[in-house]
């Protein structure tokens, strides 16, 4: 008898997710999901994940607690206040890496979820660079739903064709193309509010420094005072001259809209822009094309959206069921084709993905993987906030020397 029970337990652990999922169909409770996916493409993607979850757990009531604001800056402030106030939601969206570790894991606000990884066999299906980003103190704390790429240049194909231009591969080519577009009366680069400017900066740093030196910025092995960092900042400053003048007033998706409307030719944004373009009815390779952002061929600036289990979360069983769904193949294949990202799992159904995403999957497998700053992978939020402040002031004063000094000071403070 005892042996039979042991056998069942072992079988249950081995078959992991699906057996567990089916058995819990009658699970009841409430699940509040905090996230910031409210723009075109992202909204449809989270709704697809909800449909998947509802199909598996029809008796759970879902509360969609979305907090608008790209990159999750607004959501982060609300979440910290709620959690410290003893009112955590069931689960919330958060970036893998420092974006989770510094504000939530180190202060002891999350439960480790390594047991779910063991039951679901996730260490065998998530790629090594992602697992490295997810593990902290010998435990896993997040379930990744995707991998996004931040260093992508998107372009309006009709504009490039009508001006006989080739999308730029290097920063030098970018400036040539941008000059030609500006002369023709087209806005070369669509840009949005400050976080999108910081996003642009991280891609220019990568483009000028290369993957190894760029990665060294975040662990102290690259000197922020070095002349090539200054060179990158000069490039960055010059690029801003080619952007729409009202950029500070636009959200990331409003900036993408300028490309869709044919008002601007290019946009440098993560591949949630792909999800946005799809949601506008555009077809990749037809109305729009893409390239690694200037100078970054062969490097993949990565980030991952994840969900977590806060300590004291209401209806913990329901949260665990959500996390299993998020990490499941079916969950990821429902979400990512709409979101524009690639699945976190290596065993996803490739036929569900389009030409852009297939190229991104291949690049992820081949390229140098480096962490995104603006999306939680490279630096703790305090450091990121200092960089956002420095860039926000730069946009007003436009003095590259001051920006450089501010960034050196921020790095010194963060790495001391
Ligand atoms: C990123 C997030 C993406 C996308 C983007 C714009 O930080 O990782 O999934 O939502 O913000 O909102």
C-alpha cells in the first residue's frame, strides 16, 4: 500500500503540470493579476493567456488589475506600496533579473517557486541564458512567459522604398539615412516619453561598445568614464536631433503609430512594437521591416516578462495554478504570437509564430545575449531610476558632458 502511494506521488511529480492541472479543474478562488499590458498587442496577448487559464480553471474569478504605463514604472510604484502595506495581489508582472531580485527577493517579499520548476521540468525547457537570469540564491522566483528583444529597428517599408533608401546597419549609416529622410521632409526617428529615450540609449551603448564591453557596464568591468562611452553618448545625442519634436508627450505606442501613419520612417523599440504593428493590421515583411538596431548585429539585448508568488498572496493555490499556466507550452503559445515576443520555452510550437518571431528565435539561439537596462535585466531599479533622471535632464539641457558625468556618478553609486 505504502509503495503504491509512493508510486503515485512520484508519477504525479514526473508527469508534473498536466496531470496536476486536470486534477484541479474544480479549483476555486480569486486571482488578481497586476500588469501593465494595456496598449495594442499587449492587451490582446494577456487576454489570450486569460482565456487559456479560464479554460483550465473555469471556477476561478479573475481580476484584471492593469496599470497603464510602458516599461512598468507606474506599476512598480503601486506594487511596492501595496506589498509593503500588507495587501499583495495574487500575482504580478515583473522583469526577470535585477528588476525582481533587488526590490522583491532581497527584502523577502516573494516565495521561492523552485518546487514548481521541479514538478514541471522547467529547467529542461527554459534556455540556459534565461535560467541564469532567473536563479538567485539557489532558488527560482519567477515564471517567465516570454523573451523580448530590445535592440530592434523597425521601419516603414513604403517610405524606404519611395526614397530609394536601405535600412541602416551601423550608426554611420543611420545618420546618412536620417539626413536623407529629413531632407525629404519625413521624420527619421519616432520617439516617445523618457523611458523610450533611455531604451534608445541602451541600444546605442550596445551598438558603439559591442556586447562584451556593454555587459561590463553593469558589473563594473567597463569604465563608464571611457572615451567610447562618451562616443556612444555623442551618437545618442545626435540621434535625438532626428526625432519628432513632441516626443516627450508620446507613449511608446503613440510613437509606433507615427511609423504606421507614414509620418516617421523608423522606430527603435523592443519587439512589443511587433505586437503593436500586428494589432494595427500590419503584416511583417510587407508594410514593415526590422533589423538589429544600428551597430548591434549579432547581439540580442534580452529581457523577460514574468509572474511571481508574493508572500501572503490570497488564494495561494490559485496563484500556483496561474504560474503553471504561464510556464506551460500552451500558455506561452497562446500569448507570444500576439505579444511579439518569443516563448521562454525551447519546445514551443514553431508553426504558431510568424516570420519576425522565427528570426528572433534563431537570433536568440545564435547571438551574444546581453541584458536590457530599461527592462529590468541589467541593473537594480535604483540605478535605472538614476539613469532615467540623468536622461530626463539631458533632454532639457542637451549637454553631453553633463550627461556623461551624471552617468558616471550613477554607476559609482550603484557599484560602490
Ligand atoms: C516592457 C515589457 C513589455 C512591454 C513594454 C511596453 O517593459 O517587458 O512586455 O509591455 O514594456 O509596455
